[in-house]
């Protein structure tokens, strides 16, 4: 069994699996050291999305530790 590590974009904190370019911001630097996440389903109505500056659906890390 192969474990795929989720990683978070250093720029916008979007969590992805095996993308090399962030689908949200186009960033190319990721870290696997992140903690907690929020799932944004309706970025236009979500207060969290607003506060975090998220404009698209997806999973976003709350904290990057490195
Ligand atoms: Zn990004």
C-alpha cells in the first residue's frame, strides 16, 4: 500500500495530494508539515473563507508548521 501524503500550499494553504502546482493560487511550494484544516464548500458565504482570503472550494490547512 502506498501512502500519499497530503501537502499544503505555502502560499494559500490549500491542501492537495499530488498536484505540483496549486490549483488555487498557482504556487509551486508545498509543505507536508501542516495542522488542522477547514473544508470550504461555499467560499462566497463562508465567514472562515472570507477571513482566510479563500475564494474557491477545497480543503485548507489552518496552520503550517514549517
Ligand atoms: Zn496555493
